[in-house]
C-alpha cells in the first residue's frame, strides 16, 4: 500500500478509524506504526461509608489500591 502525506504532514491510513491511536517508531529510513489497543478496565463507582471506601458491589477498596489503579491508568496512556 502506498500513501502520500499532505501539506500538513498528514497521512491517511485506509483501515484506521477515527480515534485510533498508534505508536510511532523511527528506524533509519523506516517508519513503523503499531496500533495500540486499549486495555479493558472495569469501572467501579466508589463511595465512602463510615470512613471506608466501598465499591459499587459493596467490595471494600483501600486508598492504596485506588492510588495504584490511577497511577497504572496514567502510565498506560
């Protein structure tokens, strides 16, 4: 497949969909695009009950787990 960059340095990838994210690797004269697939994460609503953080299914979650999950999510982006 051959594609051409426009005046704004954009390249259209026919199989790409809006919002797709790619990792770009430059090696010599080659450019390698690797599509990144988001990991599936379970969204849990949390609330504080008598000083304890509880998940949506009444599962106790400690503050360290919350902080670790937020850091992992930020590092994955």
